[in-house]
């Protein structure tokens, strides 16, 4: 269980730390760096094989909200 935490790989965590330390000005060519924290959470759920409906229930969000995030992730 995540106990309310967000767990990401070491590589993603390092990139996030660099971005935060630079005041958000960290520039990377990697598309994942353009995703919001919520989109990273959704991406994690996609990676676990969870459906849009399961993800929406997990985060107590509307199905359409998750679909919007999934579309943005796909476009990145």
C-alpha cells in the first residue's frame, strides 16, 4: 500500500529533484519532465495495468478527469 505516498523510480525522482532545485526552470528533452505530479501518478497507475475507472476510484476523481490526464500523457 502506498499510504498516501507517491513512489517513482530513482531516475524520475532525480529528475524531479533537479527540476525542483532549479525553481522549476530545469529544462529537459525528456517528455516525462513536462508531466504534472498528478499525471505522473496516473502514468504509474497505467503502468500497473489499472483501468481509467479503477484509477478514478483510487484517486476519488471523475472518469473524465482521468481521461484528460491520459490524453495529455499520450501527447507528451
